[in-house]
């Protein structure tokens, strides 16, 4: 990252309106699911993005408009949900363990180098702080969590008067993001070396290109599963949630007269994916060819 502090992502209404009127190409990966004569959609997203990526292309727009309801992991545009997530990952009033205290100074240094006010994260757990640093690590590339694709889709759906459904709880996501001291140590080392930033940039740009092969090869190039401990940590964050997400998606689709769901793209790659579970549940799954490929 450059020594110059990245700008704050402030966008005026006129710019947003102008961008909304422009034509945008499809990004990411979109699947069509069928069961019982009904058609549903599942969209893989990224949680950091550029502003211009927030505007869906024609294929995604058609799928969204055809859906009666829209489901996301969590509605992070809802202040109550954000408050619940912050509370679930808070360590306010708890003394850090000796091992945690040894990581504190290095984490503070990362906040200073990233031009971030650590005081705003003072009650968050170390896992939460490291997650925030990771999500904010590629701001010099124009990639911000403020432009998370899931949140943009919620805004698009709300503007069309669609119901928003959450597939997870704040407590469940908080549990998934928490790691043991060894996981924290590895995450901090990856952050310090710049590896976290490189991985986020590579995945985000592969998503923007709808590069299926690059995305599907994620676990071969992320350097995040080199040891049994690393594989266990990644399973805890991704794979262990896949079965539950698939169950919730099936319930959502059964309750929706045409449903559109958006979840993190990493839940659709590797082994024992959400797509695998939905296929076993009787859904026919087909990747939609985007118009820009």
C-alpha cells in the first residue's frame, strides 16, 4: 500500500444518479436454479468492490427484477443488524489474554499504517479488528467495503419494493469470524506481509471480469490452506457454513415465488459448496453465461 492515505469514499447524489443511468456490464457469477417447475437465482458476490461495480449488468438486473424476494447473508445496510454484529464481536469489559496482548501492539501499528482510527474499533475482538483491516487493505486500489456488492443489491431491491430476507444471524457470522490465537497470528502475518491485500485484489478483479476459472482456482492460489491448521480455519469460515446456508436458501426458495439470493462467491468454490448441497437437495443448477464474456 502507498504511504499516502487513501481517500474517504464520499460520493454525491448527482454522481450516483449519473452512474445509475449508464449501461453496465455483468460482473461476478450468476446461477439459475430450477426445482418443481420454478426458477430461482443465486449470485456470488464480493464484500469489497469499486463504486462502479455496484450497478448490476443486464443479466443480474433481469434476474433481480423477476424475483419476488431477495436474500442475502446479512443486511448490513440495516443499522440494527450492524449493531447486533458489533455487539456479538465486542470484548468490552474483558481483559485480553497474555497471548492476545502480545498481538495488540502489532495490530495497532497496522491501524496506523492504514491511516485508520483504532479508537473506532476499540471494543471489537482481535478477529473483528483483523477482518476490518483486511477488508480495508485495498483502498489504494479503489476497493472498499463501503461498496460491498451485497449491500448494493439490497439497495437496488429496496428501490423496487422487494422484501429482503436474511439467511444468517449476526451471532452466527460473528462465530464464523472468530478464530483461535494461532489463526489470529497467521492472519496478522498475512496482513503485515501484504499477502492479504494481494489476495483480496486478485479475487475482486477476477470477480469483476466474471473469471470463472480464476475464481474456481481460488484455493490453489490463495496460500491459505498450506497446513492442517489453516485448512481447519478456512473450513470454519467457509465450508462449515455452506450446509446451513444451503438449507436456508432451500427454505427461502420454497417460500418465494421466484427468488434471488446473493452470498459470498467463496461459498460456491472448492469442495462441499452451497451449489453441491443444493444439487443434492434436488435443484438443477446452471451457470448463466454473462453478456460480456
